[in-house]
């Protein structure tokens, strides 16, 4: 990811998934991360941390995806957004709500690293939805 620091805000409920994502992000050179667990704390973090990328797990959305994406986008209009979804229906909703990329749970860790690099470096090919099987995140 070019020799610069990239700030990533991770919005996910505390637990195994968030810990796994944080561990993966810590292995990427030049990446600084901050984590939150809900939209309200994410809005505060966006103002304070100025991330280049949001990674949002839809688990805490409770069916309020459009509202969540609207609030996050209002706070971070220029920030790229990767959404982690449970299925094709959530994937389609997230894309319609403004996500740049939607990865279905079960994606390979390498796919997330590649997606981050593509989005941060301005590669529009990263925006294509991707569905992968047999992975661990």
C-alpha cells in the first residue's frame, strides 16, 4: 500500500470476528486502526480519527442498514467503505446503500487485504462485489 500510513476504522461488535479482523489489519504495513461497535461511536471516531477506509460488519445493524449507511456516509462522504455481510440479500442492500465493496462472511483474508490496497490506492476494480467460499473470515 505505498509507503504511507492508512487509517482504517473497524465497526464491529466485540468478539471473534472483530478480533480476527483487527489481527489481520495489524499485519498490514502502514495501517493504523481504530475500532468501534456502533454507529454513534463510529461517527465520533470518524471526526477524530479521519480514516481513509471504513470496514463495517452488518451484524449489529438489526435491519437498519440504510439508516446506518446514511449516518456513516453523512459523516464520512469521501471515505471508502467495505461492508461485511451474511448473504446476497444483505450484499445487495449494502451496495444500494452506498458501500464501495461488500464481502460475504467466509471470504479469504487475502481478499480483504487486496480490497483494502485497491480502495486505498484508488483502483475502481475493487468495487465489484465478491463472493468466495472456503475461507476463514
